[in-house]
C-alpha cells in the first residue's frame, strides 16, 4: 500500500471509525472464514452492556481460520 492510500485509510479511521481494505483477504481465505460462521455463531454473546448481552460476537473471525 502506498503512502497516499495509507493516509486515506487513516483519515477514514479518524473520521468514521472504520475503513475498508479491498483485497485484504484472498478468495480462498474468504471461503474458509465463511465456513467458520456456523462453528462460531451461537456461542459468543456480548460480555457487557456496551457490546449488548444478546449480541452475537464473532470479532477477530479473520484471525481464527479454524
């Protein structure tokens, strides 16, 4: 990623709280992650009122890959 693109992503994070990284994951990685949804859903509820006690939590799913 060049420095101009990096600046745009940093600006988006500062303004919106998120940014999108097209091409961050390969098609194969996306397929593996999609396969993890069934495995992880139903067992990771919010831990506090900020997250929501009944909210499904699957953050960091990209790092779990199995």
